[in-house]
């Protein structure tokens, strides 16, 4: 049975033969026909900060896809680890002992930073192993040979991974505090995962029009910035003030969430038997002290 590639090759060959015959009827020689039918090669040139760099669209798309999926998977994976850790300490009643020697803010922040350090260490190990083992063989492939990860991309990856992790893991810790089982936590985490999923779906619009007003403003929203702004940096580096503003907004949002979520965390980790409802959570936010 003929494969799709063989069909495409056969179709191109037949078209070329027909075209050569038509050109020969017009008085052109075989050499002239071959010159006219020769495929046109287009080189993609990326202009960044006044400099021209050779770049292919497929390699740029691979860079965005690989790095963005690393951020997405890492933030999601280690955020869930924070939630499970809170639930484990809550169900085993260890939290009651820990709260006697530290505040809820210190416990929540320490847990988030600890899991984040483990996650960043694992990513570094995976990167080193991938560079040593997989990179030489991938470099020989046509689509992977043009991959270029600049220092700005690597620094931006670390910053947006860390800030994205801190942002989402703070909310994951809160979910772990207000729920009693992992099944309840999985039901509520849908609200947290939605911005991440929407960010991934917006990759194609970002690639097509990275400087459009919609993409610029979405990349400033802290819940979308880890993926949307990083994709903009990879495809076409935006002005530095936009990158700086998105980082500042993420830091401010993280600080505000830590204060609010620590109040919920303070009371929630000591509640057993039932999941807290919205009126109870609002009451905790009003009266609890972190």
C-alpha cells in the first residue's frame, strides 16, 4: 500500500514532468525548464536588537514548545506535590505539632520553597543529562540542529518557572488546607489549572502576533505571564519594560496571595472531617491571623 510520502513524491514528479513538457512546447530547452522549475529556498532572518540572526520557523516553534511545556509540567507537578504534602501532614495530625513552634506563614512558605528547590534541582539534572546524552543525537536532526537557546531565554526560563511555581503552589497549599482528601483537592484544582491550560492554548496566537495588544496585556496578567510572556520572549523579545513589569506584578501578586492564603492555611489545616465552604473561608480571611 502506498504511503502518504510516496504519494506526495509521485504527485510532485508527475507535475514536474507535465510542466517540463508544457515549457518545451514553448521552445524552452530542458536546462532552461529545470532552472525555472527549481524550488525557491527562503531563509528566515530574525532581527533582534538591530542584529540579524538566521533562524528557521520550525526550530523556533520547537524552542517555544519544549520550554513552555517544561514550565507547564513542572509548575503543575510540583504544585500538586505541595498540595499532597499539606494533606498528608493534615491527616496525620503532624500539623498540630508544627504549628506550636512556627507560624502558619513560616510553615507554608518553608514547604513551598522546599518543594520548589527539589523541583529546580530535578530540572537542572534533567537538563544536564539531556545535554550530555540526547543533545548530540538531536543536533544531527534537521529540525533540532538550528535550536538556539540564548542566555536571555535560559534566565527568563528560570525566573518564570520559579515565580510561576511560587504563584500556583501557594494556591495549591491553600487547597490542601481547606480539603480533607486528595479527591476533593483534585476537584478544586480545576480552578487553578484553567489559567495554565488557557495559556498553552494561546501559544499559536502568540506565535502569529506576539506584539498585538491582546497578547501584550495577557502577558502582564500574573496567572498567564509564566507561559505567555516567556513565549513572547522566545519568538520576539518584547521591550525590557514589559518583561520587568510582568515580573514585578507576579512578585506583588505572590506576596498578596501568601498573606491571604496563610490566613486560610492557619485555620484550614486544623479542620478535619469536612471541606470548608465559601462563607467559612471568608470568615477565616477576616478574623484569622497568619
